[in-house]
C-alpha cells in the first residue's frame, strides 16, 4: 500500500506495469471491499428487519452488477501479472545477457490521473542500447514501465536479457532505493561538469601541497643551513 501513495506523492518508482498492480487496481480493490462491507451490513439489517425477499433479492442483484467490473478487473490483472512473470523468468533464464543503457523512451498510456489536481502518471517504453558482437544495437521495449526512466532511476545502466525477438530489462537502480534520480542535479556519476569540477579540485589540492612542500623546504634551508 505504501508504494501506491508514493506513486501519487513522488515520482521515484520504476517497474513493469504488466508485472505489478498499480493505483487503478488498488482503487478497484478498495471499491470491492467497500461493496462487500455494504452487502454484509445490508444482510444484517435485512435479517433484523425481516424485509421482503423480493427487495432483498433486487438489492443483491444490483450490488453484484455494480461490483462485477471490479472483480473482473482484479482477475484479469492477476492473470496478466502471473503470465508476465512466467515470461520474464523464461527470458531471463534462456536469454542472452548484455549490459547496456537506457538512452531514451516512448510515451505510453496514462496510468492514472487525479481530477482537479496536476497529478498524472504515464507509462513509458524504454529504448536501450548495447553492443552485440561488436555492433551497436538499439531496441525499444515491448513492455512499458511505470515512470520516465530519468525520474525513476538513479543510474541508466541495466542488464538486458535478449531471447529471440524479445528482451527484458533487469538490475534496475531505482530512485526509491538510491535516493536520487538521474534528473537530480546532485546525482553525479554521468555528469561531465562534475567530473571537470572534481579534476580542478584535485589539481588545486595537488598544487597547494606542492607549494606547501616547497615553502617548507625553503624555510628549513633558511634556518638550518
């Protein structure tokens, strides 16, 4: 449950949408629970009030009709997750492993949008690049992720398992786990500016140490020679 609220408040998750329940599924589940509670309460009330059997039957039929879409959604998503995890496992076990990078992405459908707010979550299809037999290869994933990779990941390096004409991405370094996204200006590893700054700092420290050594030598020679 914690992840669903983090999906609303933050933008730090990164997971296959077909392999996990999302906020819409969570809402459907809550709606189903509420309808079930209402049916139980109504059953108790009808039992005490000895209501007409026809009215009770109508109530139950209407309630079942209203809850049916939620039940179907949960069943479909559960089957979808099961099938995707089987496919994921098969590709990972039988596929060929490459180490590459996510270099871009294609926008997918909107996962959820809260009315009267600016909160919107969209799925994305990552584009990966890696070297295969000395050739630079770019592929677009058939499966979408829950977030833009520059927001959801702290590092764009990933493991790529290729099997036939399909591939999956694994070994993800997520923002939720590492605290900083690729878009974070303080996230350092891939920044040329920070590398240049570090080199300048290292050069300055080296220069100061050399100057201090020279000054110490001059002082010692002046007083003891």
